[in-house]
């Protein structure tokens, strides 16, 4: 699974359909709000592109939209509940609009749509369309169906055919253009190569909301990667709920592994950096570890969730690895790529977790030393085995454990960042900073780096000498290459 944007960035990012533009009054407008993981960010972009192909432009505000899509997350209760409070606000917009002649179509997409289906329309009758992640290519059709009928449309099937082959090809866009032109992509893009999960960790809804593991073929991925590069992308993050279980078909019909795919994509001229997320320890093959050593375009960063430090809890979670296995694995990854930055996901307060179990979690963190991490209180999810387990941990205990864990993780992250001071790092500049003349980019270790830099350096990888480090970012000075 994937560390959530709630932690990494502000939630609720807005996808802008490529090729569409704000402010064109005759055009219908769509507002897409994204919750949750990077896979939802990717899906929102693809939905935006599918809608652009059928004439929708983007808007940054729901007040101005003919179509409002909430692309939702179901991983924890809080994430799912946010959707209903947002729908309350949207109902007011729709009611205000009813007085005018403009209709507003409200769609709920993503994992809440998949998990709750009809229940969403029952709880929030304002919703016109509920669409699961496997059906995004049908979005324009389903909107038309809703317009033609009196009832809300609910589409949460897992169709046999794959949505990717039905979505329009990624627009090529332009390498340069006016600021904020939607045709210009950020220098860094996501590319979903795998969806679904067969692991069935007992706390997790993903195997139910995203279904069985599915890997896209190498040719389709390569084509999409080339299109992204042609539109100015320099860094691609390969996404999957279980990305290192990737086994897509190659041109000869034989399955390819993630390391095969990474080596293949690294041959694309103009693509400078590759990353992948999220991985399961069980699928961390020797070859995948080797690719960290032999493929320079693969960035030295690995997000590898361990969830808990106690073997008893790991077994109850159905994680298929022990604490010792995880520590050994990290040792092998570090032997292959000594400077690798490690990130992880951790849950506190899983049913039955004792103080000693929690200490074991802290011990793994102390043993490994993470560059960054996402930590969560266990949240019982309806339909998952752990929700019905005995020994549910009281909320106050979870809060206290999470605070102790976060303090340790924050200290490790600050230390990792501080150790970068004085180093010269290649930084891929992605966007303008808040201050005039400042750009923000990413180091190889995925840290945000701020530097005074000319706007023409957006989209380029430039050496930066790190002068200062905070808990969440670095700042530095550009050095000649
Ligand atoms: N409660 C708390 N955290 C969870 N995660 C997944 N399901 C739950 C849950 N029910 C966390 C895991 C996963 C990350 C994306 O979210 O740590 O890796
Ligand atoms: Fe969820 Fe576990 Fe699958 Fe990750 S590996 S998506 S945590 S079931």
C-alpha cells in the first residue's frame, strides 16, 4: 500500500484535465477532488483526461463546476467519513444552483464508491453517480446515462476488460508553454502499472475495494512512459498497491518482473529518474534488490511498509513476514545501495497489541533508522477480519503509542535531513516556491529542496549544495554542474 497524501502533501488535490482550460464559458467544467494515495492522484488525472476528450474543462472550485467528482479513500474510517462531510457542503452548492438553469452532476469515485456502492446514494441522495475505480473509462457514458434517467447510477463492477486499454492515450502536451498551461506537465509524474492486492492483510480493505492483483502489459506502460517524457516529464513513479508483485506481459507473451520493467524503462531517452511504490517485503526479490545497484536512473529511495514489530502481531495481520525477515531484507537492500533512504508504514494499536508488542515496533524503528515514515492508529474497517478480532485497543492507548512512535520517527527524519547539509545533490526542480525567485524540487531521496533559481530551471536536474535542513525539507544553493 501507499503512504497517503494526507501526510505527504495537502489532501484533496485538484486534477486538471489536460488539454482543457479554465475560463472558457461555453465549455462544461469539472472539479475533481482527490483523497488518499498516489494511485487516486493518478486516477484523477486519467479521469480528467477522459473528460477533456468529451469536452470538459477544469475548474479549481466546486462552485463553478457542472460536474463534481470526489475521488475517495476508504483505508481508514476518518478518510471515508470526510467524503460525507464534503457531500454535505456540495449539497448546498447544488441547491443554490437549482434556482438557475445550470445543473450540477455529483459523482463519487474511488474506494468509498467501490466499498459502499448504493449505500452512498442512500446516505447522500445528492449523489448522481457512484463509480468504482475499474470503470473510469465509462465516465462520459455513465454521466449521459444519469442525465437520461431519473435515478442515480451506481457502477461498481469489476469488468473483465481492463480500463487502461479503454482510457484515451495520455495527451502529449508541450514541452514548454505559458505558465499554468494544462498542456505542460510537472516534471514528475505517476504511472500506475499494477492494481489490486492478493495479500489480504487482516486490517486492510484494499483487496476488497481494488480487487485481485492485475498487472498492465509492458508495451502499454512503455508507451505511456514515452508520452509522459515527450510532454516534459523527467521522473516517473511506478505505482501499484503491491507494485513489486508486478508480473505484466512482455511482447513475447512471457511475464516480466518489476526489475525487468525498470531496466527496460530506464532505456527511454529523456527519462532521468524512476521510482516505485508501494512494495511488500514478501515480494522483494534478489533481482529487485540488484536493480537498485545496477540501474542508476532508479532513485535511492524505498518505501517498504513493515506495519508492526512483533511477530505475533505480524502473524495476526497476515503479513507473511517476521521482524527478523524485514531487518534482514533491509540489510540486503543497504548492501546493494548503501545510501538508500528508507520509508515505511506502521500501524499502532492493532487488536491484541500489548505494551511489549509496541516496544518491538519501536525497536525495529531504532534498528533501521528511517528517512521518513507514515504511522497510523489502527482503524477497524467493516468486512476485514481484524475488525472482529478480540482485544481491540482503547483509543487513548492508541493515541499515546502513536505520539511516542511519531516522536521517534520525526527525530530520525530530522537527523536524516541534517546529515545532508554540506552535500551536493542533483535536484529535479518541479515548481515555483512561495517566495519570488525560489524553486522547489526533489532530491534523489525524495526530500523537498528549496533554492533560489531561475524559472527556466523548472524541469531540469541541477546540482544543489545543501545549506540548511528542517524536519520536512532542505534548502540550498545552486552549484555549477
Ligand atoms: N487502520 C490503520 N491503518 C491502516 N492502513 C491500512 N489499513 C489500515 C487500517 N485499517 C495503513 C497501512 C498501509 C497504509 C497505506 O495504511 O499502514 O500500509
Ligand atoms: Fe493492504 Fe496488505 Fe495489500 Fe498492502 S499488502 S494493499 S496493506 S492487504
